[in-house]
C-alpha cells in the first residue's frame, strides 16, 4: 500500500498557472521601476564624476599655486559628453600643451614647467549628454591658484540627461566663485 503523503506531494496544474500568473504580474510592475532606478543611478554617478573633476581642479590649483583647467574633449563647443581632461595649465592658456613624448610634466633647467601636466582624464559618458549654456564654460573650466574660477564673470549650468526625459536630469550649477552643486530633475529641457 502506497503512503498517502507521497501521493499528494506535487503541484496541480491550476496551482502552477496561478503562481506563474502572479510572478508575471509582479515582474510587469517591478521592471519599469527597476529601469528608472538604473537610469537615475547612472546619471548620479556621471554627475558625481564631473563634480569630482571640478573639485580636483580646484584643490590642485590651490595646492600647486598655479592654474588648473578642466577641458572638454570632442569637437562640439558646449558638449562635454565626450569626456574631459584635468591638467596643470602652466601657461594659463586653457589648452593642454604637451610635446607627447615619453616624459610627462617636463620642466626647464630652472625648474619652471616646459609643458602642461595631465592630472586625470575622464572617458565619454555612456548614453548621456552633458551640455552647458552660453558662457565661458563652453570649452573649459579653470581655477586660479586662489581656488576661484577664472570663468567667474558668469554663473553657468551644465545639464546632464539621458534622452529627452527631464524628470531624471541633473543640473550642475557653477557659481561665480567656482563652487559646483547638483540638483535633480530641474532641467527645463534635455537635448
């Protein structure tokens, strides 16, 4: 004689269909929220990387007592999504000057710099745009030895977006002193 509990130890077809249906409904509700969370986290990370570059330039300018510049990569003025470089701008011309040999940060015999010194380079932003308004920040942001922005005549806002959705956008506002801060979802439009 067969044991009664062994005979009833499975799922019925109805139980299986109900379980799969509930799992499908939960997935349909959860996946859009999960996608939005991923987009938001990606934009937060990218905004933090840009803020880190600005803060690095400012602190290095103070520490070294010379101008440090953050310069955008790419050929489109005002578009920063192709990445940016942070460098000691020894000739204060807001352009990276290097002879591109094997010796970085070379100096003259008297100890003065003979070329600019690259501190850090940042890669292109994956799937996002980072744009600035009509100001002197279109191609660079530079800090004097005092830590103040040399672009200080204007306040500017960088807009970081993924697609055209402004609700997840990040705005990075640089004050006239050069301090930067981020706000979420305040962009009037995304490119």
